[in-house]
């Protein structure tokens, strides 16, 4: 072996500055990681608590939504029967919070006498609904502001969505989009019907009134 030659694994004085640079770099990196960690713990606080939710013992309710339309007998080409909810039967998840939007293409059939009690909202979240009037000739065009209401003047009710077993009643304003929130409970099958005499025949109680697929139907609450 000649003088001056060193085994390649033997440290040399030449790498001193490199070690210093690496050390400084490591310190800088550690500082950045620490600062980033603090920033995340402040700014990410809500996100962290939300991430913890799925491991809770009680599962969060399934949030879902349902869209219904009320179409007229004229739209259906069956003026002799009268209007219908579409769909008239549907399935919702149990123990869930459901936003229901109903687009009502029909006009009012005034509630009178004992039926005026169905002009009041019951059984929805807050016993309330939101109502926005629409232009029936251009149904995606609102003609007024959204209002939160607990009921309607009986003369302005076109239909009701009434689920007696659940204590739910929502009066539907004519020519409007109606939105409300329901909380479903245990699984089961529940009948709904419209309590507004909107059908054909004497007193509007014939035709569509009380007829499944028109002004009556079934809500299935599934596990
Ligand atoms: Cu009806």
C-alpha cells in the first residue's frame, strides 16, 4: 500500500463540513416538523374530533333525502281520478334524519270544518316546514322567498302528507316547493294519506282521494 492511500471506509477531514451541513439541515427539518405539528393541532382540531366519530359505540344516523312531486289529474291525463303523489310509496332508513322536498304542481283545495286542523305542521323537526312558491308554467322558477312556517291558512292547502301512526302532518301549499325534515324511528310499515278532499265526485272525496298510488301510500322504514 502506498503512502497517502487510505481504505475507502476511513473517515477523512474533508467530510467535516458535510456533517455540519447535514446537522444544520436536520435541525431545520425538525423545527419545520414541530411548527407544522402545532399548526395542525390548532387548525385541525375539529377534523380530529370528527374523525373520532366512526369509532363511537352508537352509529351516527344515516342522513338521506327524499324528493316527491304532486302532479295533477290533468298532468296525468286522468282528470276523472285527480292528483297523485309521485312516488306514493317509498322506503326510508330507520333512526335517520331525512330531508323531504315536495314539489306541488297542484292548486289549493281549501280545508274546511274539522279538516282545518290538518293545516298545522306536526311531527317534523321543529314542527316546521319551508315553503317557496313556484311558477307552475316554469316550475324551477321561484316566485317568492323561502318562508319557514308552522302551518298554512286552511284555504291555501292543496294536499296533506299525513302519517297518523307517527303523528306527522304536513300541509302542502299549492304551487309551491315544500321542504321539511323527519326523524325516522324503528323499522316498520306506515300508511300515509292526504286529508284534503282533493279527489273527484261529491265533496272531492272520490277518485284519487284515499286511493293507494294517488293520495295514499305506504312508507317502509327499513333497518
Ligand atoms: Cu290530496
